[in-house]
C-alpha cells in the first residue's frame, strides 16, 4: 500500500454505500493507494472520515487538479 499526502482543491465526490454522493471538504487529506482503489482520509471537526474511490476516478480528479498531491 502506498501512502501520501494531498490537498483537495476542487469538487471531489464519493458515494456513501447505495446512497447519494457526498463531497470531500477542501483541505489536507491522506491518500492510501492499492492497485484497485484509493482511500482518502480527512479530519472533520472531532471525527476522522474516509472514502474509497476507484483508481480511474482518482486519476480523473488528479488530472482535473481537484486533488493535488503534496508529497
């Protein structure tokens, strides 16, 4: 597993189960990558949250500069 730091700078969304899409707030995040998917973790107040994205969706957000790797 590959771990790095990044910053959310645009609109990045993930789906909560079968429910609606939710937005990851702008700011610093931690990225953990596997060959299949990417887990994005962030702090929201006193809670730690995370979301999983397919690699293809993650690469799209990188290309759009909605996610900027900082490390």
